[in-house]
C-alpha cells in the first residue's frame, strides 16, 4: 500500500513543508506620498513620510563623508 509505515511524529509535524508556509503574510499599503509599498502604521522607508508629513529624512543615495 502507498501508506506511510508510521504516522508523522509530533516533532516533525511542525517542520513539515507546507506547515510553515505563509506564516507571516506581509501586509503592505501604498504610500500616499511616493506610492511605494510600505508597512502600515510605519514611516515610509522610501520617502520618510507618514500621515502626510515628513517624519524622517529619506536615505540619500550619495552618503557623503562622515566627517565634515
Ligand atoms: Zn513614501
């Protein structure tokens, strides 16, 4: 028969391939400022806007010299 000889032990049930699939569905919302996907209730990592205002300075691509 095509049945497994033993049932899956409890220690293995949690690590089965399909068991831990999609454990944390990442919810994203569109930033109202730059329309990038961002986490809800988080400052947008792309433009630094939250709730329609600039909260943090967005990361500059040209990171200048640290001293100066
Ligand atoms: Zn944004």
